[in-house]
C-alpha cells in the first residue's frame, strides 16, 4: 500500500495514539467515579465504604496511565521504534476496571466467590502486574525518582486493594504477588529478541505492548481456573450467587423432587447446569492455549536448540494434562464431553450453524490461498478478505440469539460460538507452538510459509501474531464474563464492529480512494477513517433493524455516546502502529462496557 502524499494532522502516529488513549482514560475515570458515587459528591472521595466512590479503582487507573505514558516515551527512545507500552497498559487496566465494575453492579461484588468477587480478584491482579512492570521498566530505564515514586505508589495501591481481599481469599493473596512478578518476567522474556547462541533460549521478539497484554492474559486465565477449581472443591460458592455458571450443584434428591413437582425449577436448574459446563469447557480451552504460550515464552525452542517432535509432543501433552485435570476436578471428563455434545447439538439452529461454519472454513482457506498464489490482489486486501467470513460466522451467532428473536433468555448460539472460538485459538496456538519448537524442519517451514502469506511488516518477529490477533480480537469480548445481561449487546459486539466492519472498510476504502494521510508518517488515510466511522455506525443501525438489538438495547449507553466511542476506536485504529486487530476491539469493549455502567449515562447529560 503506497503512502499518501498529504497529511491531515501534524502529529506522529504514536502521538495520535496517546491522545486517543488519554481521552479514553479521562472518560473511564469519569465513568468509574459516576458508578461508584452516583451523587458525584467531592466529599465522598475517601476510602470506600457503602456507596462512596472506590478511590482505589479511580486513582489507580489515573496513576497507571500517567506512569505508563512516561515509560513509553523512554522506551521508544531506547528501542528506536514504537513499543505501544502505554496502549497495552491502558487496555489492560481499563478492561479489568470495567469488568470488575459491571460484575459488582449485578449485586455480587461483596465476596470473592461470585462473579463480582472473581473479577475484583482478577482486576487486582492485573493492576498489580501492570504496576510492577512499570516499576521494573522505570528502574531499568533509570528514570527520575518522582516517576519511580509514582510507579511505587501504583504498586502500593494494588497491594492495599489486595489487603481488603485477604479475609475472603487468603490463598489468593499468598500467590498473587509471586504470580504478578512471574507475569512481569514472562513479559520480559516474550519481548526479548531471539538469542544468537543456540544453547540459550531467546525470546519471541514481541513488542512491549504485545508481550505485556498476552502475558497478563495467559496468567489471568490460569488464575481464573485455579479460583474456579478452588471454589468448587472447597464449597465456597453459596446458592445465593447471582452468576449462572457459579452455582452450587444440587443433590440428587433435590433434582428428583424438582423434576417431579416443580418442572419450572428443574428447567431453570438444567439451564444453570448447562451454562456451568459450557464455561468450564471454555475456560479449559483458554487454559490449554495459555499454558502453551507460557511454555513457549519461557523456552521458544527445543532444549539445546535441537528440534524434536517427541519433545514438542511431550510439552504439549503436559499442557493438555493440566487442562484435563481442571475439567476432571470441576465437571468430570464425562460431564465435559456430554456438555460439549449438548451445546453443539442443542437444537436445529446450533447444528445448522455449526455445519455452515465448517463449510465457510473449508471454502475460505483454500480460496484465499489460491488467490494469494495468483497475486491477483495485494496483501492488505487479501488479509482483509479473511475478516469477511469471520464476521459472517460471529454475526450469524449473535443474530440467532438476538433478544428480538429469542426473547430475554435467548438461545445457545453465542455460547456455542464462545466454545468454538476458544477451540480455534487452541489449534492456532498449537500450530505456533510446533512451528517455533521445530525450527529447521519441514513441518516448521510449511507452517511458516502458510502463516506468512497473511502477515505484514508489523509481524516480523519470531512469534507470528496476526492469525492469533484476529480470533483474539473477535472473541475476547465474549470470553470475558462480566455478568452482562444478554440484552446488552454493544460491548459483546465490539470485536465484530472493530475487526469485521471498521478495519475492513477503512483498509479497502483507504486503498481505493485514499489520498490524505491521517497524520504524518502514517499509511492510514482520512477517507478510510471516515468510511470506518460511518460504516460502523450504519452497520449498528442496520443490525438493529434486522432484530439484533445493538442500538435499541443499550441500557445506560445512549446512541450519541455509542457513536462517539465507536469513532474514537476508529481513530485509534488509524493512529496505532501496533496490531489493530488485537488492541482496538479490547479498547472498544472497555469503553462500551464503562459506558453501559449504571450511572454512567449522567456523563452524557
């Protein structure tokens, strides 16, 4: 794609990215303040109690944003290229804060066992990990003492927040600090370049943002599974939990009594049991992919640099064993298999969708490979054509489960999509695991040739992230369980809007008619960005007219705010030099989730 001649804004792409993230951070802080303190009384800014604003949630985000921005400036100067540290840090803390606040708004935030408690624990862990990484980077870069002091304050805030969780989850407090340190070290390993010494295991050569985001995501999944396993075995989840997939399993006699005399209770219990099994399977798939990434980041190549198919199979088998132990300790292997069968073959809709998805995959991959070999289209168009069938797959599930068609309860097409997308992530991660561990073999060469067909210059490191970023960007919003009601579609559809609509329209229109660059040094055009903004909003309106409920069921989020937040995501996609498929959907998910918080509508007034 040729670089446009004129530039609209006298900014660098990194400066534009920082401005968008700073505006989003201000909106996030204001939304959290309105949620935790609906009266917005300045006198309520004290240590949280009752309905007062949770100063830890608000001030920790402000501190992390400021420290991460200063560290990014120093990192970019040292590395000589944009590392995206500010963007990665903001996306992590924003998603953690938004998911925690939404889970608490369901009324289950008091303890650490229900949905609100688990998200508060995971949010605290992510904040501690990001704050620890900032402190480590500030010391390594030898930044000023005031900045190092600000990073230390962020760590202290996270530790203080963890202290409040100690009564409910003592074991979590015991392992959270070493896990956060491990996560910081894992990000450093993943971001380091490969070593020229064959006996030394180098890193994956990821950018700082990619390494930070993927490491925190992988370790958070492991912690999520540990908490679920601990809660089930120790019986910490009471029957009063509002979370459908964290519900105490009833006894056999109570099930029989409900089946004989209370069929509506038995039906509700069966739905909760199916949802619990579904989430166990999804977490198990994500756990397998996370363990593969952690193993790969710690040792990208085979021991001693000698490729060994047996060693790769043994390493993958250990990761699989950990996953099977989690399933066996929660639902049992047989229960997991039956749960997968029931979900995939739930009714005619699910079965038809599954057949259609398999057919789309079988037709798309050979067709795009043939198109790539013929060189009939450019690389950018070829990559965006991959997004179209992915968008069709996700849109079909959401449309089948839309509130207008299935009522408030909805069907099970989106749960099936959640499980299938997690399975696809496992397959792609396993391929990348084998590709890197078997360097120099025919298998690795074939996999590298296949994946390099759909990459660009942003994916020039050892770890190929393009194919993973597509599925992560589309599916991460539906993997993150924040206790959202099924009628609240905007945050859940953020992956489709950002990757399937905005990214495709912006790239195709920009390549076809783009002549004015959005900023200096950028290949993104004004025409493409305008097409992405207008196309995203028009798609949302058309989706609503088709019964998807994307605009008419926004809860606290008004249409004007929805359009503004989508526009900011399109601007971020235009400015960022990082993998937009990975960061823009998570950014849009976080701000939409914050915008739908109870009390956040007052910001638009």
